[in-house]
């Protein structure tokens, strides 16, 4: 019968707590997701982000490098470690629902005086052995909100890992294509040097025939060296990109085995899907929403500090005056108690805590909105860049074809004294510049595909 008041007391508190709604259920923020892509209003949900990265990058050497990066990239390993750390915190938050149980033992000996006139004293011995337990009832949803915040942190860390992987994948592909372009530029430049040597020889022969002056000879030689001097810079750039790519895939700097620019193929369709798919495909957008959810739950936790805590304590064990009587059934003792702790002088602290978490929640919401807008901008820029390179392809081909003819014609004309030597030099310089620009156009096209795939959220599935 002695336990009935405690039971009634706890039951009453449970009813009161059930009738109160302190915390709020999470709902995804309402954000405008339409028209994120400029000049695109398609409802086609086909999306290249849903393709596996091996379907986008068909070069087997590039595939090997990407897989090596997935296996060894140090930033990605750090991200995975953070995910495991967040999972450990989440497990810790789940354990908060369980009671805290402790075992203890104590021995106490006391002495008291027998009488005012006696010098003798009486001693008493008290031995205790038992278990105590404390349990905090989650009346207002504090522990539940903390658990939800920890879960959001786990999911956020997983999204971060995916974001690191997509960035790493895009970086590997862009470095790889840059290497191919530098190889092609070096090849074009070395071929141009050979042509310039031939031009110098022609100018020398024409000088002997009094067709051109010595100025034409030295000018052609100077132009030859102006081209040749760029070769060391190209070789240095190649080594630097190789080193950067090596670090990205987790290996020491060294040579990168690669194919040729002419053998690279790109997907023939670049479907961007609908903007709403960014919320599920793009890791940094998902990470930003989960950050908002994390701060939302922290605000819920802050609300519960205005309400009393209920802690239920229970203990049981043995208590005796000697070791021989310790495990006697008559030595059994036990108790159960419930206590409320109501904050009275902490209202200022609680209000500040709530204000801080609410502002953190608002900042997370604004950050989410900003990330989504940036994602839409990046996709729009990638599509524009790709379309621009396609439009320049035929124009660049026509430019190079005409410049090649100009070089041939001016070389013939200068032999017969019908053209100035500067026309030959100008034509050859213009041809080299156009060839280099054509290679860079190809690089921009390849990188536009890489960036679009990454910015749509591809590469982690």
C-alpha cells in the first residue's frame, strides 16, 4: 500500500505530459524549387545524375583513376570517419532513454560514548551492498528531440561524404581532361616549331635569291623561338597537373597513365531533370536541409528547459550490522522515489538558450535557401557553357581550315615576291593560336559535362 501514492503521482504526471505539446514535429521547409534553371521549363524527369559514373566516363583509364580516388582519397576517408563518429553520438543519444544503474558497497563504523562518567565507548558497524538506478522521464520530448538531432547529424555527415565523393570525382575527371589537352597543346606546339624551322629555311633561301631581306630571316627566327619557348612551360604544367591528380587519388606525385584527347566521348544527351530533384540528388543541398533539421530539433530541446524534469530513483540491496547477517533475507532493503525539478531562477538562461537556437534555425534555413539557389545557378551555367562550346565547334573548324589555306597561299606568294614576309608570319601565328583555342574549346566542352553531372548530384550512387 505504501507504493500507491508514488504510482498515482507518476500516473498523474504522465497524463499531464501527454496533454501538453512542447516540441514540434519536423516538416521540410517550404522553398520555391521551380524555375531554378534559367531558360528551362521542361517537366522531363530523366536526369543524367541518376546514371552511374562509369556510364558518363567511358575511358577505362579515367575509370581506374576515379575508382582509385574513391578507395584512397584522404578527404573522403576523413568524411567516412566523421560519419562513424556521428553514428556513435546517435547511439549515445538512444541510450539516454535507459535508466542509469550503479552498484555500490560501503562499510561504516561509528563509536558513541556509553555514559557521561564512563570512559568506555560503544561501536556500531553498518554494511551496505546494493544497486541504485535513476531514470529521467521524457515528459516534454527533450530526449526524443536530442535523438532526432543526432539522427539528423548522422544523415548530414553521410550527405557530406557523398558531396566529398562527387567533388573528388569531378576533380579527377577535370584534371584528367586537362592533362589530355596539355598533351595535345604540346603536340601542336612541337609541330608548329617544326613548321617554323621550315619557314626559316625558306626565308634564308629567299634571302639568297634577293626575294626577301635579312629582316625577314631574323623575324622568322624570332617567331620560331617565341613558339619554342612555350614548350618548357607546357611540360611544367603537365607535371603540376599530374602531381595534383596524384594527391587527389591518394598516391604520391608521379606519372599519370592516360589516353588521348581525340578518343574521348561524351554523352549525347544532357538531361537535367526537374529542379526538385536537386533535393534528393545533390548531396550539399541535402546536407543543408539536414543542418536545418538539426537546428530545428535543438530549438525543440531548448523549449523543454522551461518545464520541470521528473527523475525516478530506485534502490535495492542489503544492509546489516555484520558480514554474517549481510545476505539474510531480513537485511533486504529497497526504495523508490520520484522527484520534480522546476527551474525558477533559470528563466533568463532558458530564454537566451531558446533565442540562440531559434536564430541558429533561421540561419540554417537561409543557408539551405542559398545553397539551392547556387545549385540552380551552377546547373544553368554548365548548360550555357556546354551550348557555347557546341556553337563554336563548326566556326572554329572553318577558321582553322581558312588559316591553313592562308599559310599555304602566303608561303607561295612570298616566293614569287607577291606578298610580304610579315603576312607569312602573321598567318602562321594566327593558325597556331586558333589550334590552341580549338583544343581549349574541347576542354571546356568536356568540363561542362563533368561539372553538370557533379552539380546535378551525380557520382555518389
